[in-house]
DNA sequence: ATGAAAGCGCTAACAG
DNA sequence: CTGTTAGCGCTTTCAT
C-alpha cells in the first residue's frame, strides 16, 4: 500500500495466493473455485480495491479515454456540445479529457500533443479561429488516431464531421424576415476566413435572391460581437441607412443590434425586425424575445461521439468518412414579428 | 509499430542501441554522447515519436491528471469555473478529466469511481443537488487523494474549499434594494437542503433586519427557475401581495420574475425592483439590464486548482485544510434603480 | 484450480 | 558512454 492504492499484489500477499489468482477471481474466471472467488472479493471490498485502469490500458494498449478540444467552453453552444460528448462517453465507459484552445493555434497544437501523449483513443475537435496550419491535426491521423470534427472543420483532413447546415439555416432565417414583409434586410457577418462566416453569408445572399431582393452593400458589414453590432447600428443610423431587418451571424450580435436600436428609440420588431443564430439561452430572455436558429449543440456532441466510438471500435478502420449534418431549426420569437 | 504508436524500443531496434540509451538521449541525460543524442533525436523527430505519458505514469505512480466533477456544464457559472480549472492545469502540465453529475447522486458516485480507476492525482468537485450521502467522497480522501470543493461543499469531509461569500453577497444585494427605498422585498429562494440556498436566504433575512424591515412570509417562497419564478409572480399578483422588490436566488429566477412582471404590465424597476445572483451573461442582455451578484467563476476555478496542485505537490500532505472565499461583487444595473 | 513468467512502454540503478 | 535488469499494475499463456 505504498502509494495509497491497493494493488492486486497487495491482496495476493495477504491471502497467500498468486497475483494471477486474484486477477482471475476478480474477473470471475471459471477456473477459480467458488471459495477462492468469495475470499478474494471480500478482501477487495474490505480494502476498497480499485482496479488500476491505466495499468490495464498499458497491457491492452487502450486508454478508455477520448480527448476533446473546444475553442471556448463559456459559449453556451460549446457547453451543450461537451455535455453531449460527456454523456455518450460516460455511458460507453469512456473518460473525457477536456482541453480548451482559447481560439489560439499554439494552444490547440499543445492540446493535441498532450492528448497524444496520454494515448487517447480518439479526438473530437472544433478548430480555433486562429488555426490555418493543420499539420498538428494531420499528425493525429498519421498516428492512426480517429478524429472527428464538430461545427468547425479543418479542410482536407480525412475525418468524420458533424456540422450544421449553416447556409440553409441562414437562408431560412433571412427568408423568414423577408416573409414578414421586410425589404431592406441587413446582415452582420462573421469574419469571412471562417467557413461558418462564409456559409451564413451565402445563405443570406441566397435568400435575398430567392425573395427577389437586391443585395445592398451598405447593409452588409462584418460585425460579430455585442459591441461591434452596437457600433454598426449607430453608424447605419448616422448614415441614414437604417434597414428594416437585421440578421446577425450569432445571438450576441443580434442582441447588441437590438439593444442599440431600442435605446435609439427605434422599435423592435415594429420598425426593425431582428434574427440571430445559434440559439443561446439568451434568446428567451431578451425583450423582445429573439428569433434565432437552434443548432442543437447537445445532439451534435452525442452524434460526434457516437461516430468517434464507432470508428474506435471498428475492425476495419478505413471505411469512408462520414459528414453528418445536424439540421438547425429556426425558432421564431417576437423580435421578427410583422410590423 | 504495432499499435500505430512509435515506442522507444522501436527506435532502439532501428538504431541498434539499447532502449535505455534512447530514453536517456531523449531526456538529455549528460552521460550520452552528443552524437548519439543527435541521431536519436533526429529519428524521434522523423518518426513523430510521442512519449507514452501513461507508461511513464505507471513507472512513477503519477498520472499527470486531475479530475473535475461538475453538476451541469451548461450553466454559465460552471463553464467559467471549468475554464479556470483547465487554464491552470494546462499551464502546470496537467490534463483534466471532465465529468458531469447531471445533479444525480448515482452519476456522481460513478464519476468518482472512474476518476479513481484512472488514478487522477486529485479531484475538484461541486456536489450535486441530489447528494446527501457523502461516502464516495470520503473514500477519495481515505485513498489519500486530495480533494477540493468549489461552490458546493460536502459537510464534514476534510478538504480544501473554494466558496463564495453567499450570505454576505445576498445581504448586500438585499440591502441595495432597501437602499433604493424598497420596503416590501420578496425573496425567491433555492431549496433549503442546499447550503447555498440557506446561505442566501440568511443573507436576505439579515439585510431585512439591518434595514429595519419586517420579514413577511407571504413574500418568501422557494422558486429557483425561470418558470417557477413566473408562476410565483402570477400568484403574488393574484393574491394581491405584490412586493416592491424581488431578490432572486439566481439570475434565471430573477429574469423569470422580471418578465412575468413586465408582461403583466408592471414596470421594472419603476414599480418593482429586481436583483439576481451569480452574474451570468444574461444580466447584460435583458431589458432592463439585471442587477446581480458576480461570483467570479473563472477565479474560483483557478484558485481551486492552485490549491489542489499545491496539495498534490506538497511533501507533507497533512497540513491544515484551507477554506478560501472568493468575494462576490454586486453589479448594479438598471433593474434595481430607484422608482 | 492455481502458480510462474512474460510483457505492455518507460526509466533508473547497477554494471561494465 | 552504453547495455542489462528489474519493476510500476495488470493480464494471459503455459505449466503443473
């Protein structure tokens, strides 16, 4: 009992039997006599023996562990995803090593290294905003470790993916605004180096086209935070380009816009309708409540983990990679009602 | 290269040297010749050798891993805490195993077992609402594994703790409402089997006493969710017991109350002032913005992890346990302005 | 039915 | 300077 943990050897010594006997008794091996089994199990109980799963892992070359790399856990969406991941992993007897990249490339690369060193059996990752070199992720694959991307994928890396139908959902949201009779629909977009930013913008443009509305460059701007959205609203007002609807690339952006409008005395949705993306819990709480797109984070997490475990347990690792789309839903609330 | 991972043995065989030589070369042991070191390192580089930290751990009886058990990650507060935990752990070269109890006792006990089996060097835990038997946590201590509680502690277990000054902060919030001229201050409380629920209630009562206000049982009720708060507001209105202020035991409760009031045509803060607890990102986003108590989740996470690592690395494990209080701040916003 | 031995990957005495 | 050996905790042949 040197390190505080009881080992099989400890128990073997006490009982005057071989370690292998104890091991077998514990696993209910048929060769072991009922009596021995009873004695061993009683002692294990009494000494609070906990099998060392790490040592087992070394033996079987398995760690019963998967790794997750998330940009920032404090976003509701990501916290939902990891909740789904943990849930599936727990029920499958897997343990989750949690890493945060903080949207930094260096940190992400460090996380990958740490996970590999710990011999995780697979990795779930949503790539950081800063990452443009993907060698560290390619290394994972070259080591034969299964990789699953969720939400933010790295281009050109062979791996399963779980994503949202961003383009379609953005299109849906914009069409909804158009359907409420809005003609001058603005888009507050995410940076265009992010796939997600491009996709949502595309959806917006597609919706304009489908609704027969012209694209007005003065109503398109990159602004993807609460503060930036407020600034942009003030600018639009000052320049006399007030739209009659705003589609924000995420909820905080939409809410920032909404608040700026309201505090400028512009009614929402009366004068300007607003819709967001990535249904956060915020949406139910604002005044008016915010129309937004629900990405189903929890389900993305569970699905991604199922794909990962499936690949981990597959005999033949090389079956084709899957891209699964978790369809987002438009949740219509008060901020986008007809005027 | 059996399992996809390069081992020291693999490299030794290729170079025709002993495994120990490779091991030493890799660690920069002074005995090894510059030439050998170079050759070994080059090969390691080329083969993308990743040290198996698990095997190292077996050798040294260390896992470089700590475990975290959190009730539900989707709460902003808890996501902040775990962000702080991950940050400190990462910088200390530790890996974090993440578990969620989902507020269930069984799950929490299962989490503890899994963490012990993985030989984590220490555990950070915030106990689930359902937990009233603490034997699983006592087992952790009896195995000599350091334990640190954050936010929600288990009574009578020897461990370091990081908590909020709930009572004081609740008192502060209530006094603030009184200071705005409110006389009939209601409290929507958490279940009283939770220490936090009791503490916040105590703070509320203390503030009433200090402000010379009587305690009115009709203005006290257990309601700790968005929906319950809305129901309670409707009940208070129906029964003609409308308070002129409400202190909610958490932000969602406060916001639920606020929304119910507003939709009943009762102005906030004009007619009823509202304050919450555990400053979530919600608070900045509601209309009016919500006065609330900021619990500094990130700092609680970093501090708890520092305490844990300190104990893990201590020669003498038995120094006195610390209880550290991370002082909460009252953040005054619009929902509690004077009428 | 049980024991002895070997090995998972790594490192540290202990020899040379 | 480098190799040999043993052992961390566990399991599994192979003996007996």
